[in-house]
């Protein structure tokens, strides 16, 4: 698309005043209800974006989905509110601020904790509103008057209350465990925050000498992917059923390099097929080894410091980082003749989800949540259907995640975040958790200190649905909690279904008297690049939603994104859909302009479908409203957009407006003209309502120009949603069948004219073969429309109609349309032209068939090239079929 076409419209200039008008009118706050839902609340909480973030395609899709839901609920009369706010994003923000300070030659360790936290708040002030402003640019109708932040005072108090309650009920405990440690961020990372990356590595086979030879055997060979951790080995394990090593259980080996005597023991965890069947055990640096060590009573030795450098006491190895230590250990084994051999070995390694550094399984003292008491209620409310997942398949994924959930490490060795509310007296040993600040020991009066660590960001964000609704101060008696909890819909990405969704359910069931936090969970698809790969800066395949809004308007981007939603997990982004959606928005404006230009002498009044064309469009409207309602109930957003696109473009714009033109002319019957005007205004008004949740700007703009009754809503955002029950009275199957046949006949004549280059001014004889006499009567009743729109000379309709000589035939639904071409087409010349064209197309198709049947090409060519060639072949095959049909038609 050319730049001038892209930039031809300043969408923001049109959209911004409309957005401000909505906001200034108070429509984004808790709206008063009306109609049958007047006393019911409808609330959504936004997944709080990080204060380091900018709008990306996942946000754009998810925020469009949420806004569509909240806008429709507002129009249906619910008391709506969409709660917005941002997350302090512990590791992410600390990393950003660390980097900015480093660029100034400053270290947080130099300036201290308080000064560093002050820098983090400066960051929040500078960048924290960026993404919220971008969300505003999308037209999202959040309650911006009451924005929340996960480190605001009330939220801090809520977090401290939950920690304190769980601590006093022994749900939170402190202990030494193997955790996933990031040496770069120098903090623990939860299991489900780790990312797995495939790595081409090695398997080193090391010889461990027996303290005393057994039956002539002098050493055992162990296989390991991490030879550097052998410095911390405290045992060698074999499987108790492995007959090769049964006689060695209870013996010891002398650990090379550190001269440590360690036992050989049996454990069922050992895989007899891996390596040699003998496994080195390093309890402080592997979770499986930790478990085996616990069972065998092994010593635990931590060989790394917090930056993954070897600690003091290991000679030349001390001070080395992990990679250096690996090379040095392998070299030392080789020099001693103890390196048996090395094999290539591909495996997965865990990395930090923020900085992508390899994580280190590392023993440290941390705080944990004992999840067993919380899992059962969170599983029950999904199993019994109290909470529904959309698509439904995510229900089992959620339940499986819960079932496999282990105790949750919640402490983080950071400065930015919710500081753990544990207080310690070093004088008398008193310690306790407290919501309030404690400065002196309640036992001995000595000064106390607070725990240095902060809580995992997900610990605080699990309170989001209720900590933003007054729960902190008054619990379930808070007015918002009484009136509007639980919330209705949560829309989020699949990658945080466990990290966040499940934890919100667990927290809400505990904190809110076993009340669920939301009724429905939408797991929206992940937006991938057009090539099917994840969007990323490194790949250069990312798409900026801000640029898309500049090019297509917020409406075009929103509608175009939802058009691509299916039940699939991933969405391959197709920008062409946004272009067609922008064109669709223009089509709506143009159709509206036509209606508004033809309202001279308009007098408001009730709609009255008097003609079959009126009854057809009213019947179709009734069905489309019912279909859209059903799709919203099932959260099928792609289906909503496709239904609306087809109805508005194809039926209303292309046909009903066309049918109306003669009725609006200067010589038209005045009474019928008035009826036609009112019907056009009514149907267009219903269309604007149906489109508004997804295309809010263009619809609001048109609504502002429409004639309105005295009691009409001042703005479309609070206009009543179409009532499927009331509209059902307009359903008329006969009218739908009659006009459907008219459209097929007119379409057949028009396409035939285009195919053979016949002028619209040339009248053509047409015969139609119908299925039964009822269809014949219906179609003949609309003969005037066919003649008006298709310029038909003779028009014959019959059940027994036969194909006239030298005529084209077009098949429709339950009918055949014969367009007589005699005298208008040189059949011999046309046949020759088509045969020549077919020859060229067949030649091209054969070339692609040969190419795509070549295994060598399929093996070497890039997948996108193969796909492109297959698409070309499919297009050529379709073209061949159409040419064959035309040739057959000519006889």
C-alpha cells in the first residue's frame, strides 16, 4: 500500500474529541443501569500492564476484546465499570532502573535502598502512564478517574494483610530449598516463571575412584551435563534393581579434585538407561538430587555464590564463574586420566524470563506458600462450572496446572516491590508478621528490623480483582464488593493462566468468603507474525499497534484484529484484514452519508416494513442481532465481526440501499418515501449499535449526525443495545426467500455482463428455473426489482424452464438463471479466446504441479516459499475450473 493512501486520513484528530466527550460525560465511570439489567453490575478488571511496557499486539487484541464486552454491557443497561491500573513489575522495573543508573555511572548498591526506590518511583512517574495513554488512543472505555497501582497505599495494606494471615495460619513458611536462581538478577524465580530453551550440549563421563577396589573394580563412571557441580557432590546413586551395581551400595568413592569421601547409595529415582546408570548427586544444585539427598541423609554443599561464582575453599576453582569452572574441571579430570569420554547431548535449560540468563538450581532460604490448602477450592469452582473457560479446552489445562503445582517460592531478592512484612528482634529472637510497621520489639523493647526481601510480583497481582474494589478497608462489606463482586469477565493470555488466573482464584476463594473473582475467563489467541513465528525485535517481524492505528484508525485496527480470531491458539497476523476493515468503516460512513443526504422532509416515526425488501432487511436484522448475541455469549469475537461485515456490507449497503433508491427519488410516492426514510434510519441506527462495541469512533461520529427522537440517548455509547426479542417479530421467511432470489438473479446477470463485456444499458432476456411454484410466485412478485436493477428485457420464471440456445447459465440456491447472449457475443471468437487462455493457465499449473511434486524442492525450500507456490497452484486450478465452465457454457 502506498504511503499517501496510508496517511490520507488523520484518524487521531477525529477520534480524540470523541474520546474526550465520552470521558467528560462520565460514561467511563460506573454507569447507572437501565432497562431489565438496571440493578445488575458488570465489571471487568484489566490485566494490569507493567509500568515498563508499551502497547503491543497482545495488548491491542486483549483490550479490544475487553472493550467490546464492556461497551455492549453498558448498552444493555448494566451498571458497568472497567477497572484500569498498572503493575509495579518488580524484576522488570528494577532491571530498567538499574540499567539507567548504570548509564550514569551509578550503582544501586552505592546509593542504597531508599534512594533506589525513589529512582523507581521517578521511573513510574515518567513511563508508568505511557501504556495507559496508548490504551486511551484505542478508545478503551476504562474508568480512568480511578486508576490503580499495585504499590498504592491501600494495595500495599491488602498485600500485607494476606501475607500476615497466611503466615499465622502456616500457609506461608520459611525454609531452605532448591530454587531457580538468576545470577544476573540475583533473585529467586518461581518454577512457572522459568523459560526453557533447547541447547546443544555435552554429556561428560567422569571416573570416580572407589575408596577401596571391589572385585578388581577401581572406579565408577558417572555421566553428567554439568561437570562443574561435582565440586559439591556428596553421593553417587544407583537404582536398587540395577544388578550391575548392587554389590557397591554402601561402599564409598573418593571424589576427585576435592578429595571428599562420599557414599554409593540406592534410589529408585535413578534412570538405569541414562549414561552409565550411576548418577552423581549434588543436593544443593539440583532439585532431584536434593530429594535423593534428603532420603539418603546426605550433606548439602553449596559451591556457588549469588552470582554463580565458585565460593572460597576450592583452590584454583574459587572465583570462577560457572562456565570457567566447567572448562577447568573437565581439564583437571583429563590431566588426571579421569575423563572417560564425552558425547554430544541436546537438552533443555531453564532461563530467566526477564534477562534470559541461565538459571542456577541453588539452595537458599526463601519464603514459600504451601499451596495444597488453596488448590482444592480453586479446582472445584472450575470443575463445577462456576468459572467457565473460553475456549473450553483451557479448563483442563488450568486443572492440570493446579494439580501439578508445588509450593510457591514468593520471596525475591530485590528492592523494588512489596517488602515482606516480617519483623525480627536480634536481641531476644522474637519475630512475627504484621500489617502495621513495627519499630521496637513487643517483648524486650529493642529495635527490630524488617525482612530485606520483597514479594513475587504475582503475589500482589493475585489480589487485583478485589484489592481494587475497596476490599482492603472493609472486606466483603465494602460497597463495591457488595454491589459488583465477583467481576464478570477476565480476558488474558494463555502464558499467565497459571501464574495469574489460578492464583487470583485461590486468593479470592480465601479472602472473599469463597467467592470466585470472575464468572468467565477468555484465553485469547497469541498474536504471531505473518510467518507464524513469535513477534520479536530480534526477528524484525514485530508490528506496532500505534502505527496500525495511524494507518487504519483505531476502528480499523480493532475490527481487523477481531476478524482474525478463531478457536485456534495462535493468530497469524494479517495486515490485509485491517485494510479491509478500514474500507468497511468507510463503507459504513458512505452508506450513512447516503441515508443522511436523502432525509429531506424527514419526519420521525416508528419503522414500518411495508415492502418485501423492507420485510427482508428487517428479518435479516432480527437474525443478525440474535446471531451476534449468541456469539457474544460464547465469546466468539471473530464470528461477531464476520457476521456484521457480511450483513452490513453485502445486505444493507449493496442491496437494501440499492432497493431504496427508486423509493427516494423526486418522483417517488411521498408516503412511501417517508416510510423508506424511517426504515433506513431505523436499520442504520441498529447497525451502528451492533458495530459500536468494536468500532466505537466511526459509529459515534455517524450517530451524532443522525436524526433522533426527543428521548434518544445523547451519545451512542449509552444507547440501548438492539433487542433480539422485539426484533424477532419482524422475521419473515417468505420475504427473505423472495429477496434472496432477486439478489441471485440480479447478481447472475451482472456477473455475466462483466464476464462478456456487455454494457449495463443493453437489455437482456432472462429465464429462471425455480424449485417449486411457491418460489415462482415469490420471485415473480418482485419482477419490478429485477427489471430495475438488472435491465432485463424478457423475464420468464417457471419450474419447468429450460436453457435457451446461446445463453449463459448461473446456478443459485434452488434455482438456475439463464441469460440469453444471442446477438451480443461472438461465440466462436469467445470460445477461441477462452481456449487460448486455458492453454496458458494449464501450462503454468503443470509447472507448479511438477515443482511441488519434487521431493528435493520440498526438502530444501523455505516453508513460506512452498506455501506461496501451493497458493499459486490452487489459484491456477480454480481459474482452470472457471474457464472450463465458461467453455462448456458456450457449447
